[in-house]
C-alpha cells in the first residue's frame, strides 16, 4: 500500500520527546514500515542540519508554532522561515564536556580532596580509644617498674637489714668481694657502653 493519498501526521510522544510516533488519519491508511523509514530519514536529515546527536531533542518552529517533523512538511518561504532548535542535548551525545561543567567538577573534586586530607589529619592527630588505653597501661606498668615498692614482689629488690656486728655479719663480709675487685667490675661494665 502506498501512503501518498493518506494524511499521516507525526506527534512527539510525551514519554520520550525524541521518539516519533506515526498516527493514521481517518481518511486513509499508511504503510507503516515504509512511512517510519521515511520519517526517520527526514528526522535524521534535520538532526544533521542542526548538528545534533542521536539522543538530542530537536524542535522545528515556524513563528510561534511547533511543527512535527514529517515528510509532508510544506516548504518554507523567506517571509516565514523554519527555525530548527536543539531543545534538550544529551551530555554523552556531544562527547565534549563544557567548560562550566568541567570547572564545577574540578571544584567538587578539590573540595573532596581537602575534606579527605583534613579528615586524615584529624584521625592521625587524635589517637583512638584503644590506643589511649594501651598508652595508659604502658605508663602504669612503667611507673610500677620504676618505683622500689613494687619490685619487692618480683624479687628484684630486697631490703637488707641493718648490719649487725654479729658473727653472721662477719661471715657475710668475708664472702663479699674487696673494693678493688668491685671497682674493676664497675669499670668493665661502664666500658661496655
């Protein structure tokens, strides 16, 4: 069937403004497949003229009226020319990021980097609760080791009684090394460091 005698109109679908939907008029019928191909070729021609991508929304106006892009579009005149506009441009169709968008993205990334740096500095500056508890325990253990009173239970420090001049004390003095021997041992010890 040929669609030449039929009046076919195109409307823009409300759900997707870039999709064209053919409608049949009551006076005739259209061969839908060939008609859609012609409409798509015409729409592609207008997209190329407007330098629009396949995902962009193109609008054809004559004065204040919006016209449907179809094969039955009357010719324009110098007095009333058609105006072809890209109403909605899909960002991916152009392939180029605009300077404003790029500048906004750079500002957002810089702000995120600054926040991340501040967060990391704050995290490293204040120790966590577990680290503070561990430090407290180490300090407590260090204090116990440094004070004499706490060493007696470990047998590291023994308080000797006052020397009594008795036979037992004399035997202890006999076992002790002489002062010269003590001095030599001390000098060797200091030379090690």
